[in-house]
């Protein structure tokens, strides 16, 4: 999912900043409207992928909007550490020479990094070669990767940025009590297999990663908002070969993270693919999860499994719908067939498989894909880069949350922009607006039979369940809940009714809100 959007969305900026911004930056932040720290519409999703912004006021508005609907976590993609000189670096020059040339040095390889942050002075280590360059409205950096600054042959990294979005993000996240996971520099891709990293450049990538993380520690190490890093190179969470190149990349780069940022968490978001003939069945998930966990090098890790609904690679359906036709938005992906014919299983099947044996040192998160495989007429979504994606409805997002079950300790989502913020017309609501307007709707994620004091009943888990009743169909029974508990944002309610057979369950809470979709068990 992420690979197709990874670099264009972040290729506009490179963020550097000091822990304490300079006076001009403080002046700009003082010009922004005052912060509003209220959480007015707490939704089940608590983390979002975001794009760092050079404008501090735009950043404040974005972070505040996410915080208002209960978000406490922000994740960014790491830009591509690419081989060669990217067009964005064409204007970089030092002493009349292109930045890729250094007088008196043989340059073996040049890499490019186009980002949304500025770096601190500690990044510059080799006098004369390492430079911060201002030109053509941009800031550039030239960095040597040589072990010795005196080495006659060196590799260079050229960096281009047009603002300090990462520092802005850290500042606002700290003010709202939120956590940021910046993306690690993403490995170069093989030209012939773009889904694999080019391991020939791993040493250079690791040397640059160490420089970036050392700079993060210097600038953000004292901030409670700095939670760790996000692994930007994607992989499928399935059984993998012993010499798998992505696992090799993870092991090498994660060792750098542990050395530079001991104790910080590494977030990985692997995808699943349930399509028959192209994907893999749920029973491969556990081994894939173990392989990923094996790369953490002792660091705490969160594995945020992509639910697959946005790309259409994994469907969301109930146990009673296996033979039903796939919903219309999935037809462009698998055709007009039944779920069982098109897929090995549903999102819930894969998340349940992952939850059966979570490795030590790992938290299981779920990444809900907040987009449609293709756009519908009159619908806003992503128009660049390809492939085009549509915007989901709030009710469909509720169904995805239902499919996560009670298994993940956190639900996050790709991605805030444009899918939560776009509008079909200026006078129509965004997805974030729809959530703010209907945040109290109950969402049932699990139901199990449970006797209490010798009375048969049902224990229901979900969100916004307090008070009210549960309706059971086809029985037609409406029963009031008797017990309620809260565990973080997830709640449980007990109702003194044990329905026979397959049952459809709908909740209506004390606020008078009814769940957007029934839960079938």
C-alpha cells in the first residue's frame, strides 16, 4: 500500500529543526491561532500517517484536528535514499561546482535524499566537504559517507529540503501530548524488482541512517513526543525465505536504530494479501510475524498489520457472508465473484491468526486502510500519485474497525491526507467531519457467551457501548445491558441473553446512537 505513495508525498520537504526553534520560528508559531487541546469526538482509530508541513500554522491545524477525534500518534514516511542525483538537486552548487563534485576528491557514488526537514550542525562532520547550502529558495546539504574525511575516494549524499516540517510536527505533538514516529530513510529499490531493496547500497544507507538518527537524538531526544521510528520499506507478512532481502534490510537497519536510539520503538506495517492465486492464506501470518520480530535487535516493536481493505487485497465480511458476492467496490480488484471464490479469508481471519502468538517484545497493532481501491464518480480521494484511490465512508471505516476484533492494542490508519480531509465539494463534509458528527455510534468488535451469577448471557466488546440496549436478529429480542467496563478505549458490556445459532447484533447506547453495521456471530 505505502510503496506507491511513499516518495511523492514526502518529496517536497526535508525537516530539520532544533529542539528549541530559532527566534523567527518562534515568531511564526506565535502568529498561529491558539491551540485547542480538547478531545471532542474520540474515535476508535488513534494514530495516523501524516505529511510534515513547512508551515507551522498548517501543522498546528492538522495536529489539532487529529487530536480532536482522539488521535495520539503521528507517523511519517521516510524519503527514499536514492541512487544518483535527483532533479530536485540540480540547483545545488558549491564554489561554482555542482554539489556532486568535490575538489581534490574522487566521488565514487552519489545518493539523493529529498525530504521535509532541516538538520542540526552535528550532521556536518567533514570540513569543506560537508556543507549546508542555501540556493534557489531551498536548503541543501552535502554529506560525505567516508569513514575518514581525508579518504581520497568518497561517497556523497545530497539532501534537498524546503522547510522544517519534522520539527514543526514534534513541537505540536509535544504540545498536544502526542507521539511521533518519523520514517527511517527508505532503502534504494532494485531496478528490476522494485518491491525489493538493492542490498548493494545497504552500507551507505546504514551510514546515512546513523547520521540522521544521531541528529534526531540531539534535536528531539529530550522531547516526550519522540516515540521511535517507522520502518518505511514494506513487506508482506507471510512465510519468508531464509535469505529474504527485505528481512536482511530490516535486520541491518534496525541494528542501527538500536545503536543510535536505545529503547525507542520501531513500528513496522506489513501488508496481507488474501487474493487466491496471488496472495497467501492466514496460516502464513504467524511465521511472517515471527520473521519481522526477529529483526528488532532488542528494540521494542509494534507490528501494525495493514487490514488490506483499501487496496482490495483483503475483504471485510461476516462469517455468514462467505458465499455472498463481493461488494461493488472490490469488483475492480477480483471481479464479480463470491468472497470464498476470490479470497482465502477476511481481515478478521488474518488478524486473529496474528494474535494467536505475538512474539516477545512486540505489540500487535492494526493499520486500517482509509481508502477505496478506485474512486467513484463525484468522490474525492487521491489523484496523485497513481493509482487513483477513492475515499471511504464512515460506516465502512466502522466495519473495518469491527473486523480488527479485540486483538490489536492500537488501531492506526493510512492516511490522514487526503482521505480524511478531502471534500467532494467545498460544501460537503470530509471523512473527519463525518467522524466528528457521528463519533458516538457504537462499534461492536466481539461477542462471546458468558454466564454471570448462574445466568446465561453475552459479553460484548467494542466502542461507545455504555447504556442502552442490544437488538438480536432474527429473534427480534431487544435486551438492556446490565454491566459495563472500560479498558482504555475498548469497552465491554454484559447482556442477560444467550441467543441460539447465528445472530445479528446491533447496539443502541445511552446517547441514542445505533451501530452503523450489525455484528454477526
